[in-house]
C-alpha cells in the first residue's frame, strides 16, 4: 500500500524515517511530505499537500496517511479537498484536537516561537481554527503518548501527556484514542507503536 507520512512542527521528514523503514519492511511503499512553517504560509503548505494527495488519488489505489502532531492537522484539513482520494486509514500521532496549552505558553512567553512558527503557530493557539476543522469521515485512529511529566510542577498537572500535548487535548468525540508510553518528539520511534501501525495498514 502507498503510505504518506507528514511530520510535525519543528521537525522534518527525517524524523519519520524510522517509522517509514518499519512500514517499508512490512511491504508498504512509503513517501514523505515536508514543509517549513518559517518559510511558508499555512495556505501554501496546505495547497502543496492537497496537490500531493490529488496525485495519489489519480492512481485510484487505497492510501494510508500518518500525521505527527501538526502533520495530522494538515492532513485532516486537506483530505476533504480531495474527494477522489481512497483512504484506507488515517492515523495521527500526538495531534491536538483542541488548543494545546504548550503552544499558547510558547506563543505568549517565547518570542522566537512566533518568528519560527508564524501562521502554523498562530493556528495552534486559535480556538476558532480548531472549531473550524472539518470532521473526519475516513477510517481514523488517533494516537497519543503518556510519558510526559505530571504533578504539581507540571503545566499539565495530573492530565496524562506526552510532554507537549495532553491526552485530553488529543481526544476526539466518536473516536477511541490509542495510548502508548511515549513522549511527543519521539513517539513515532516507539517500537510497539510502529508494530501497531504496521498491523493497522496491513489489515
């Protein structure tokens, strides 16, 4: 099966090479979509992603989609714009479905974050942007990590999290959230998660 992997904010396709290798070893054809939040406005990134998905749709074969963090939001936004795309399954890794508190903290208190993330960072702090996200109408599995810090001195308090996105921020009504003891930045390298995705796209 053809699989498309989309990285998260501040990462590159290189961050998904380990997951891609595991999926490739299972017989899948893996490709990556890269973008730069610093150099590209969000509209341009989404336009390129829609174009990429349209090329996959022309082939008429089922495809699998994996998005890490912001990559999952980009895919969720782009999928409805390509009605001919046959999505076998769509999986997100640590992708927020509501405004993540860490993005708000970074936007308000870490000035370089605004310069580095631009439109994408602004999106992550907007309740309206999340409210306007399209519903997911393809087979879908959201995945979140739980190896982040909790407790009195954690910004998450007692909310399980992956260090960047909490479990509650990744939940989506109507869909069962699958949890792994992983941190946000390296969730895609968790061996059990890789095995899980291999089975998901092979079935």
